[in-house]
C-alpha cells in the first residue's frame, strides 16, 4: 500500500467506526479513458445532519493540485466540510472542532 493509500485506509477505518457513511472516490485515467471527477476528494461522505464531507488524503509534503483547490473551494462555498488529511488525526481534530 502506498503511503497515501495508508492514509486513505486509516481515514476510512475511522469513519466506519464513527458510523459516518462514506465512499472511496477513485479518479484518474486508464487506457485513455477518464473516470471520476478531476480534482474531487479521495473520500466523500455524509455527516450527521446531512452535511457533505470531502477528505483529500496526502502523504509526505503532498500539496493540492489546482483542480483539487477548486473542488475544495466549491465544497466550502456550498457549506460542506473539506479536510486535507496527512494522517487520520487530522480528520479526528477537525471533526472534534466541528462538534461532530
């Protein structure tokens, strides 16, 4: 598993324990065919009360791409919660700060 894949799995495990519905959102290109929405987050979910959740997982010193920044801004502008996670503790801290 890649370092980023390990972050994704740890975040998913945490969301599962917290019973927060979510999906792994795969995006990319294979064999000349694109799938998913470019820039969308690695994990998409629904928080208690119906608020949209997006988690972009990064490893090391990874940064958001321009399309990921645009997706982040769109989610925040519409009232959703967007988290950039380098470790599962980032998700835990934000959710606790949000009272979730």
